[in-house]
């Protein structure tokens, strides 16, 4: 019995060490009836502790977003709107420099469909998604929803009356590895599009933008005029203060209403989806260029004069309504100065999604309204205000340069998504160096613009600001040669997205020049020569007689980037990866389609493998019995693992452990 028990323990240990195919999300599904022709297809999943799954709204340039793939409808049904998600979280990822949106513990997705063919009884759907913990897994699940029989007359009248709402629910099964699925009843909650931290950041930026707007030629002179009007026209001091407060509150109401309109017209979900869209970023780039040109003096953006005249006449009515129209008159008259700032704020807030436009407009208007209220309460403070003059236009031009620089961030986002390589890191930094260099020259008085007053000397404050901007400009220059520029790391493209991985005039610090790279090779992180095709990498390894290091990775794999940035860059690791192994990086999320002649049905999953990523995922699962990334394997030239005790290793931030694993495999190859 002791021997049997011992063998049983050995068997369990063996099974535990080899059964590494992880499936952290347990799915169920159901069909909810809305009307006789409309249904909700509901996907529900329970996520294992410590894992998280990325939303369909997670931005481009980051982890892999969830994707629903519906079988060809062929006139049988139509999708109604975009799939609605349950509760999500948003968190900034300093590796990809984007705000990730993801599910934890539970995922609920609901897609509304409208049946157009009464003979429709089944709807097939596939979900592609990425789920991560210490490692990341790209998975695909198939579902089949049963649609109840629909009377033909209901389909004919569906476009006329679809208002009846029934809560009847038809239980459904998901064809997941041919296992029956038990549905879970759960209410759908609208996703939380913004974390409090993100909204607070928007508020702070908007608040300071409001103060910047105060210092423009269109607004600043209005402060003493408006305050004097309330204090002199009111019968008592208390009445004057009351009217000034109403005036300030009216300003806040007007701008918050504008933010509400933007959110209501587009919708919180739509704003968030737009923020990840290429055309959204390109349109905002153009808008910010127009705003910047306006601030620099090329032209003025103004609302029709007739609007101002009509509002001004209403302001003469007196009372609360008259004060409200006075505030509206200020918003219209000052639009040539505040319009570009407001537009930029709405652009930035819209890129965050949710109620950010409302929060942004509240912060902006609060800063704009406070001085009017405070100076009405304490009129003596007016004597401390600086006199209006040419410095107000300087503030306006300064903001114009900042908007011009910010515009190229949106263009860079679009370029990164499309992978056009038109605005690589060096080009982006060159543009920013030119913009901030020109701003420094402007502050030093070496450049003058159309609306500038004659400048006989510059103030100490302007000189100090010019020195600060010039120092920032000089700080960016080493970035052309590969310096990380951590102060602005969220703005330029990543280091790898460049004309040269090492900057202009840089060196790869290795033995192989770019001109002598073998076929199929390229420079990867830190100048490591990598192959992305297994056969070409294997052929080269045989030529140089070096072991192979397989790097199963992904474009959207966070921990892969962490390993590359924090472990591969270490002095004890980098020389090994450059000189002692042949690196083959296989991207399991590569969506490029395989040639028809290379597509095949997997012996593991029974599915047709259509993309390059499918091919490498199947290779990883069938060969190494795991589906996590990153995954590293050191093999000989026959494809056999060289590390007997630990054939593969995944995310390992411990540099010493990773070094030991590398050297163990390489030493066995040399024997």
C-alpha cells in the first residue's frame, strides 16, 4: 500500500507539473428575450483570483482588447448598437503608457440583436480576449445561442412596434470544449468608465486652464469692469456681492452645460470608443493645429456678432435672468481667447471618456468665475491687479505653442495604431525641440508675432520662463541618441518605434551591423538581434552553431515588456542574449493572415489556424503544454529543451534566477 500511495503521489506531481494549460475564465451564456424579435445575448464569466481580462474598450497601443466575432448574419439578424459591458476598472499602464480597461473577478457582456428572419434558430459567436496575471493568455471561446421560434407576423411588424419588454429568459448553453454550461443569473451594470483619480486629474488640468484663460486679452480686462458694475449699480454692498456670486454661478452653469451636451450627444461609451479610434486622433490633431494657429495670431475664432448683440440686449433686463445673460455675453465675447482652450479641454476629456467633459468644464468655469466673485466681495483687491498690456498677448501665444506641441501627440497615437512609421520617435522629438526652441526664442524677444506690442526689454519673470523652456528643449536633445527622457515618457513614441533602435547616430553595441543582418533578422529591444520566423531563426542557429532561445511573446503583452525593460537590460543578462543564443520571438497575437497554403487544422484544438498568431499559439500549446506569455525556452538545434529541471520559464523579475536558468541551458548545449 505504501508503494501504491507513493506512486500515486508521483503521478499527482507529474500531472501538476505538466498540466499547464490555463483557463482562468469560466464562461456561461444565456439568451434574454426583450420582445418577440429582439433579444440580448448575454456572456458571463467568472475570472480566477488575481487574473484580469481586458475590455473591448481598452485603448489601441496597449493590451489586446476583447473582440466579439459574429457568424455571417446573411439577412437573419442585425446587431443593435455595440455590446454593453458590466463593471470594469481603469488603470494607467506605465509600460504601454495607456489607460487599461479591464474586468476583475467577473465579466458580463450583453449584445442586443434584432431577428429579421423568423427561421433563425441559432446565432454563433466567438470571443477573442486576453487575460493576464503574472503571465498573459490569449484565448478564443465559441458560443451558440438558441433563438425561440418567432411568428412571421411579428417579424413583419417588428419595425412598427418593438416597445413590448418581456423579462422572460431563455437559458442557453455555450459550446465550450463540448461541455454543458450552467448559466448564472446576474444583473448588468453599466461600466465605470472613469476612476476617481482620472477625473481628479482632468479637474486639476481644467482648473489651471481656467486660470490661464483669465490671463488672456479677452477676459482679463473684463474683471475690473464687471466687478465695478456690480458694486456701483447695486443699492447695497450685500446686493452687489450677491449679484456677483450669481454671475459666477451662471458662468459655471453655462460651461458645465456645454460639457453635459458633449457627453449626452456622443454618450460615455462612444466617447471612450472614439478615443481609441485613428480618425478621432487625426481630427483632434487638425483641431488643435487650428486652435494653436489662432492663438499665435494667424486669425481669430469668433462667434457671430449678432449672437453677442442679442444676448447683450437680454442682459439689460436686470434680475437673475439679466445676470445669466451677462455671463453668456462674457462667454461669447471672450470666445476668441477661451474657445481654443475649451476645445482642447473637451478633446482631452473626450479621450478619457465617461463624464470627463462635464468635470473638465466644471473645473475650467470654476477658475474663471472665482475672481469675479472674490473681487466683488473684496473690491480693494482690484488695486493689486496688474494693468492690461502686451503681456496678455504673450500669455495667449504661450498657450498657442503648448497646443501646437500637444497636437502632435494625437497624430503620434494614430501613427502608432496604423504602424505607418511616419512619426517615429526621432521625428516626434525633433518637432518638439523645434516648437519649444521657438517658444524660448519668443520669450527672449528674438521672435515677434502679429499681435505683439513693441518690446524694449523683457521682465525678470519672462526671462526666467524663457530659461526654463530652453533648458527643457536642451533636455530633449539627447533623446535623439536614445536617452529615455523619463520626464516626458508618456508623450513621445516608445524607444523601439524609431528609425534606429539607438537614436540618430547611435550604435548597436554589438558585433553585427545593420547592413550584415542575416535574412529574417531585425533588431529588437536593447539591440538584440531577433528572428520572428522560426524556420529562418533555426537555419541561422545551425549556421553559427548556437542554442536557440524561443521567446513566446505578444504585441499587447504587458509582462513581456516588463521582462524586456527590467530584466533583459541588466548587464549580466544582455550580453548573453546578444552573443550566446539565437533569439526567435514568436508573437501569439499577430493577426496577420497566413497564406491559404499554410493554413491548417490544429490537432490540439481541432480549429482552422488562419493567422500567424494562431500558428505560434498552437505550437506553444502542443509542444510545451502551456498558453501563457511570456514563455522562454532554450533548445538545441533539434528543438529539444536544454533545461531538464525547468524546460520553460515565464515572467521572472528575479534577475539572478533568470541568469541561472539561461546559463544552465547554454552550458548543456556546449557540452
